C-alpha cells in the first residue's frame, strides 16, 4: 500500500483533512479518496461516490491501514495522535 499523492484541504473544509490517491496493491489504484476526522478525533477514509453510492468500500482492517498510510503521508505519526 502506497500513497501516490496527497492534497491537504484548506481550513474551513469541514471534517475533510485531505484528498489522496492510493496504490492499494500492485495493479490496483484508487483516486480521490477522502481522509476525514470525526469529532472524537478518530479518522476515517471514504471512497468517492458514483451514481449516488460508494465506488468502493473497505473492511475495518484495510480502512485502518489506509488511514495510517494517509496520516503518515501528511507527515504525522498516527501512533502519536492516539496517545494524545
């Protein structure tokens, strides 16, 4: 799993922290994923929608790995965030 590009969102973008592109495994790339933060500080990842529904979904384990990769690409250590 590798973040190809990450685009931090400007202040005032609500709960959205960044948009990013991800190579999930060799030969599978996902574009314009959204990294968001809930009021309790937990982060989530969302795939873009197509025709009113999610274009992709992730198991909890994969979603956690994607959040970790995106947070690291933003220059943050997710383990430090959890300790705070």
